[in-house]
C-alpha cells in the first residue's frame, strides 16, 4: 500500500534516508547521461559515471549551487551537511563527504516530494558544473 507523504514529512525526514535514496536517483541520471554521450563499452561507461558520482565532484557541485537554491533547499542542505556522521567515509575527507551527502539528500528530498522538474534542474546543473561548464 502506497502512502502519500506530505512535503513537510519529507522535508524533516532523516537526511541519511534522503541521501540513501538521492544517491540512487542521481546515479541513475548520471548513467543515462553517459550513455547519451555515446560511451557504450562497460568500462568506459563506468569510468565516465565515476567522475560524476564521487564525493569530491558532488561536494564541488553542491557548494557551487548553494546560492541558487531556495531557502527551504538551503536549510535542508545545511541540516544534512551538519549531521554527525557515524562512520568514517572511505576515500573522502569527512567535510567533502558531508557536502556530497547533503547533495544526495537534496536529490532524495526533491524525488520524494515529487518535484521532478526541480530535481532534474539540480541534477543537470550539477552535471554541468562537474563537466566544467560553469
């Protein structure tokens, strides 16, 4: 049985849960993006996708986008970024990891809020920033 979550419920949801979902949603969009770029061998697809999904790239994009976010989105990002982490991140500086997790939480929030237009804008902007377009 599907329950409709109120946007407020989603906004105040545990940011780790939002990031868990946002990670998958973002990676799916990134995989589509690299396929659309014409990289068809499995190895090339994987290497192209990693560039976008690694913590450094997500953190860089999130910081670059902060000023363009709504107040509600900024508050969510700050809440996610400031959450105490219980595990030591692999291959990432803890501050970078927190920014990357905040980005994923924002994507998860927009996905659960069913604001797919805004979510796709955020993802497209992140991809553009990571590709060096901004």
